[in-house]
C-alpha cells in the first residue's frame, strides 16, 4: 500500500456560511471514526472539503453517502477552528484534533488491503485511513495491546514455538530377514564358506591382512542371515585361529545355539576374560561347564565360576588340571565340599592344592582320602623338624614334660561327657587351644585322636590297651565300627613331627591366624 503524506491547514473560510464555528465534541468524533471504519476502501479517499475546490467536484462529493452522513455529524455542530495537522507518514500516524480534550488517532502498523485512490484535480490530497483505528489518550498512554492482531476484523493468534524435543521419534522396525529359496541358500552357503576361507587365510598365499579383515567384516554383516550350519563352521574355524576377529567372536559367544557358541567357549584360547564374564553371569550350566573345560583358564574366570555354586560346574572345574584356581577359590571349594562329598576327591588330588586347605579338607574326607592327605603333605625331614622347632618356640606347653597319667585322666573325663574339662587339661599338655582339642573329640573317625595321642607322648603299648575303651559308652571318642588295627596303623604312620604339624595347622584354623587369617 502506498503511503501518502499530507500537510495542510483547514481553511475556515470554505466552511458553510450557516455553521457557527465551534469545536467538535468527542461523541461526534467517535461517530466519525465509526463511519470511516464501515466505509468501503473506495470511499476512504476524501477530497479536501474546505480548501478552494472547483464547484463541480464539491457538488459531486456532497452527493456521496459518506459526505451526507459526514454532513449529518458535522453540520449540527460547529467546525473546529483551524489547527495545524502534524505531518506524519502512514502507517502509523497520529492526528491531534484539539487540545481539549486531547485525543490522538493512533494508527497501528499493519498491512491492509490496497486502497483505490480517486484522482482529483489540483490541489489533490489523498487521505488514506487504514483500519482498525484505535483511540488512545495522549496524556495517559495505554499499555501495549495483547498478543492478538486483528486483520480485516479476524483475530489471528501467534503460533507457539515448535518444541522438537517433545516430538516422539518413530523408530523404524527392523525388517525381518527374507525367506530364501533352496537355491539361494546353497549359493549363500558357498559365499559364506568362501569368506571363511579368505578370513582364515586358507589356500595359496593366505591372503593379505587387509583382505582377511575385509572378509571378516563382511561375515559380521552377513551373520544374521547365515544358516546354522555355516555359523557352526565359522565358529569351529575361529576356534582354531591364532588371532580371530574379536567382533565375530563376541557375537558368536552369545549365540543361542550351543552348537555355535560351544566350540568357542571350550576351544578358542584367544578370548579375553571380559567376553567370558557376561556368559558366566547368564548362569547357563551347559555353557558354564564348557568354560570350565577350557585348556587355559585364568584365576579371575575360575573364581567367577566358583561363585556360581553349581555342583556340576565346580566338579568340572576341579577336574580341569589346567585351570588356575586361586587360594580364595580353594577356600570356597572346601566350604562347598563339606556338603558335597563328590567334590572332595578331585580337590584333594589337585597338584596346586594348598597345604592349609588340605588339612581343613581332612575333617570332611573319608578314611581312604585322609590317608592320602597324610601321606602326601606330611613327610619327615631335617628341614621340616627345624622349621617346626622355630614355629613352636614360645608356644605354651611346648617342650614341657607330659605325664601320661594326666592324659589318661583327661580321656576318662571325655568318655564321661566332661569334654570341656578334659580339653582344658590336654590343651595345657600339648600346647594347643581347648577348642582344637574339643574339635578332635568330636571327630569319631579316630585319625585326629591318634595324632593328638602321638603328640601327647602315648606309647604304642598304652594305645593298644586304651583303644577298646575309647569306643565304649554313650560319649565314645571313636566309632565302634572302626577296626582297631586301622587306627593302630595310623598311629604308627604318624611321627611326632607329622602329628605336631597337623595340630599346629588345626590350631591356626581355630584361632584364624597364619594362612587362615581373614586378611589372606
């Protein structure tokens, strides 16, 4: 829309002679404003009424409806005394009509429909009045209008700013693998075998490293579409490789088919422990047994397998001589073996079984296994005697003369059920804690009692006469089913040094010292 600027002074001489000159009231001004708002755009172009204008044009203008209604508003009232009109560019513009009351015509800056102007002879002034017209007092400015713009009397509200984070992103669904025809499956199998050969370096030349890497990456991409038979072949080939691609190995390790993941879990020796821990945490016994059979098993993986407390997995682990079991793992195995006797033989025959664990397993082992442990871990040597002498220095009761009569009296008290008092007396003689003596009294197999009597200095002849009495009564110290000759053989097999070593380790276990300390 073309803005038309105007600046002129109303000529009072051109006013009708019959009108008495007075100021236009506010009511008349509002009526005039309402008229202008209702008028058509073509009628908004008003010629200068009060300027010297040719008579035909004036008569033509007075014939228009706008002029007639304008005359009806202006004629009863006096015209306004000439006031200079502020020059302004439309839109926006403000027209001050009179100083009293001071009213201003505020024209907001909006875009309206184009206005057709009527060309008039000189002087030609076009008065373009946009809509809407808002009245505002100059003295008291009104606050800014609300955020609603009226264009052609139709409210248009501003659109809220788009919040991209509030939109829910639609995740496309993974397309299902297309069904292959038998011929396509055969072709895909051939392609898979060719890629496996390229990846493993089979054939003449073996291929370049970058060629093998590209073949492995291609297999990784094709893996979801490969058949079960091809995945089995791929897993077996990876298990034999010296440096298998880690991405392929990690994907096949979690394959739901045990025929695919099994060869890698058991035979692939180039798998990082970090890849085995998630499989162990899953807790599948079949997969755990395959891991327990690996030819190389680190202490961390072995300890994780022990933490599963699965008897079948632990049995497979302890039978695996190549598994590196830490000492803390042996301690846990010993606790589990107390309620699972089938674990005792494979644990006791392991070459890496610590001696202090072996002497703790002694209490839960059967008779034959006890003999094996005594034979394996107890030997007579000069160095062992010197070490034992250094160990026992300063121990209470060590080196003191032991009265056989005192030992006999204590055994009588134990047979009568007074085990606490009997343990107190014997402990002072042999230099161990009373709790260790009570533990020996509670073991009815007899081997531990033979070791105690050996340290106490009981002779072989005295033992032969005392054995029939030890298995009699309500509080018998030995099992009546045991053959005397077996216990006598155990007594003869043990030397003082061997028996002393046994009691020392058992006492350390009771007091939680030495290798049995909690910090170890």
